[in-house]
C-alpha cells in the first residue's frame, strides 16, 4: 500500500514528491506524483467535500472570467 502523505516539518504544508517534466495528457496528469499526493491527502483526511467545494469555486470563477473576456474580444474586432 502507498505510504501516507507527509506534512512539512512545521505542519503548515504538504510535502509532495515533485517531478521535473509536465504531464502531456490528462491521464498522465492524474498519475503524476503531485496529483496522487494531493488525492491521497484529501482521501486520508476525509476532505472530499471541502476539496470539491474549493474546486467548484475555481471552475465557477474561471467560467465567469471567460464570459467577461469573450464580449471584450468581440467588441475589439468590430
């Protein structure tokens, strides 16, 4: 079984195993050490609902920003 997520010495952050290359596909992204560590941390600390709420807020903010940017681009082309 995989080892538990490691907290930093002072306990204020998570120590992730980092990789030097960026994943080229969604599947590789999900299997990257950083994301696996994040998933493990969320699961082991029973933070699924909180993680969902945070990610949902990020998605909603990006959608709102995209809607704002589109009309601006259309106005510039006219």
